[in-house]
């Protein structure tokens, strides 16, 4: 069913001087507007080349116009695109003429929002439109296309359908309270819930990888004072971001920089040296370092090559299982060669941050961790809200499994209902106006 709305317009190409400028119009007045500007009717999906006129029949431009009648259009409504020259004055005049015909300028993401409201795509696909536009690496673009074509949504909808079927079945057995447990067991409800849990965990793994491809990774540089952490930051960013001296403890606060590796953002945080100190300022710096290390996706643990080995005990106990890449620094002082090997179940890279030797190995290791050099088949460009929804769904499925073991079928039914609602938020099966506003407000105007 078409969502009734007013007619909107927007420049769909970048504003400024360019070879072509495209203005998109959608809504019930699209056909009449195109006739007033072109002085003729348009055939559906036929590229018409001709003149664009203003309200006083003055020539604005010559270009191409295409009409896409609803519901077979991007928004599901009547859509007309005017493709003219990209000069600023031309675009302004054409937009002003269209707006004067009882049309308003579109809000950010409003074209895609209408596509969602009119059933042309679900929320995952709508978000994938923006993610594809903003993708900065081949891997993230492929993952966005995977979501845009509906692969992610299909998996979510399949699980949602199974959840609903199980819930209906469980609720039907409640009327037969004397036999319900045996009845549920005979139909392997517990086994089916376990299968759904495993499937969701696999999807969560792909979603987490997709979130990294979309948002990048957060890397904390940690180590003892004067290990060369700031030099490593400067080598990675290729600029003097941090002050470097021979005095131990130069860095007392966190310093954050972002670099690009094959188009993916890598957010790097240089932290204060980890050691026992009676200095109040250093203690605060170390506390902040612990916070950044805890929040990081991976830790670059730097140590001086003159030491026999890295001291893992300087890291907070809470991050003992966090991914780590050990950096053996200052090899220019020991005569060692650059390279990478596996030490104590962690990759260890020998470098000279001062000279830049081995930095490319570090960059490749970060790219490998982020999944840039791995097979991303089956990975979807997920957002934080997707991951939260999947985790919430898993928590209710776990609760349903526990309640089933305890014989509380009424509570099982409620857990399945809650699980379905949280999972349905991903595709928009269950969504609030606030959620829609938050999602589409981050889109560019004209999309």
C-alpha cells in the first residue's frame, strides 16, 4: 500500500559545478510538475531529451528527464528525475521552479524512508544504501551490497519466522496443561531453540565482522615508559602527532589519531606508560590508559628490543584475553631484523618505529585483524543497533531454554515473543518513529 505524502524534491548529485546535476522529485504531483517544466507528458521509463522551462516559459536548461510511475519506482511513488547541466545557477533556478509548484525540499534520507514505508525495502536494506555510498574499501562495499540485496534480511526473517512458529506452538500447548511438557518434548522444542541459538551466534559473528568493516577498529598502543609508543604512533600516522623525547613518561594523557588502511578507518590511541608510580598526574594517565585498553578492539603492546621478552603482566587483568599484537621496538639499537613471528600465542613484530622499519608489517597485521585481507563472503555490513538486537534476542532464547527445562511454558512463550520483537527491530518488522528518525536523519539529502 502506497504511503500517502506530499511531493518532495532534492538535488541527488553533489552541489557545485559539475558536468551533470540530477534533481529528483517524488510524490503525487510529480507528473504534473514534469509537464509544466517540459511542456509535454513523459512516457514511463523513457529518456526524454528536451528543454526545461520556468513558470514564465523562460528556458532554464536543456537535458534529460525520466519518469518512473509508482509503485515501480525507488520510493514506490511517482518519481521524475531531471538531468541537466551541473552549474550552480542552473540547478538553483530549476530547483526554485519545482519548489514553486507546491513542492518542498526533502529531508535527509526522505526518499529512502519513503521506499521503506512503501514496502520497497526493509530497514537493513535502507541502511545499506547509505553504507554503500559511504563505503571506503572494496570489502565494505561488497558487504553493503550483500545487505542491500536482502541476504542479511532473509536470514533474519527466516529466524523470525521460526521463532513465531515455535511461540504459536508453545502457546497452543498451554491449554493442555496436564500434557504440555511431554508434548513440547515430543516436538523437540528445546532442540529447535538450540539450533536457533547456534544460527544466531553465527550471524552475530558475521555482523561483528561487518561492524568492523563499516566503523573500523580501535587500537590501543600500550607498554612501559620509553618503549617507543609515541614513535610508533608517529610512524603509523606519518606525522609528528605525539611528542617524542628520551625522557621516560613523556606521554601522560591519551592521544587519538585516525589513519586509513585500504580505505578502512583505524582509530589509534597512544597511552601513558604502564608502571607503578606515586605521581598523581602519572596515576591518572595510567588510569586513562587502562580505560582505553579495555575499550580497544586490539592492543599494540610495545616493548624495548633490549629487553629479553615482553612483559604481559603490565596489562590490566581484564584484558588478558583481548587480541594483542606485540611490537618489539628499537631493533635499530640491537641490530635485529624486521619480521613477524608467533610468541606466546601472540604475533610479535620486530620494528624500528624511529626509522619506520617494519611499519608496513604492522599496518598489514592491523588490516588482517580487521578482515581486509580475508574472505568476507557471508559478512554483512552491520550496525551497532543490529548487534544489540541480536544479543537481546539471544538472551531471551537462552531464557526460554532455561524456562523450558523448568517446565514454565507460559514464560517460554513470553520469552519467544520478546525474542521476536527484538529481532524484528533489525528489519523494521517492529519499529518506532524515533528509531526511523534516528536512522534516516544521518542520510544525505536526495537519497
